[in-house]
């Protein structure tokens, strides 16, 4: 393990696509009115936590939180490994639209999560690389990312089977804090900001 003692994981605020229950992985969607308020609340929470580094996915829905939390971008680093799953042909669709097209998501086999999408094994490797970067950074670290990434990071650190990650309800604007004191990761906080 490393010098990291605490890592704050943050899922981005609510977007229009989230509200419409559409899959957005590599795409982007604007915030809803609630999402705008969540962005401000997340920025305050991150600022009060005072991390040494703020890592963010390159996607706009996460970067805007980092910009609000660190206006001068003096502590912010864009980390591509924190981007969401590429959903391929399922990108932008609702569950009903996927079913109508005969698309099923596969989070278990390690193959494509959806036709034309990112392979689960590649996503897992990318999330493990992000986990290593986060734990190699000393002090308090914040990572602003997406539901799939936050779930997989928590599963990784808490020794949960990969498939179990999808049972974690990680809503928009959720903060999870993992403490690494003594080298044994413990989830010490899980809350949604409002």
C-alpha cells in the first residue's frame, strides 16, 4: 500500500440522462436543476475535506465538480482511468429501449458489457490502475467519477467479488470515504449530498 490514508470517492451530480434513466458512459449529459445544486454541495464538501489532490474523470459531468471545488485547478488532475464504462450500442438508451433492440448488458463474463462496448476485463484493469494511482498518492485524495467506477473501486478495496459491485446503490452526488489506516481499507462514510 502507499502513503494514502483516506480517499474520498465522489459520484457526479444528477444529469438529464440520469433523470431519464439513460445509460451514459463515454457520452455526456447536462446537469438537471438538482444536479446544479448537487455540484455546489459537492464542491463545498470536497473543499471542507481539503484533499491534497483531486483526481477527476475527463468527462464534463465530473470535471465541472472539480472546477467548482478547486477553481484555480491547483490540486486537480484529470485521470482517464476514472472515466465511465463505454456502453457501445447501449449508450444513451433506456432499459426499455435496450430490451426493444434485444440488447442485454453483461457485467460478468469479461467480454463486451454491451455490443460494441468496452470489455469488462478492460474496465476492471482500468479501475485497478486508477485504484493504484489513488493509493500511491499520499495524504487525503478525492476522486470524482461515475457510478460504475465508484462501485468497482469499492469492491476492489473492500475485497468484494467483482459481480457484487453492481449490487451497490451508488446514487448521484454520493460521497464514499475509504480509510487506509493500518493498511486495511475500511469504508468509513457513505452519504449523498443535497
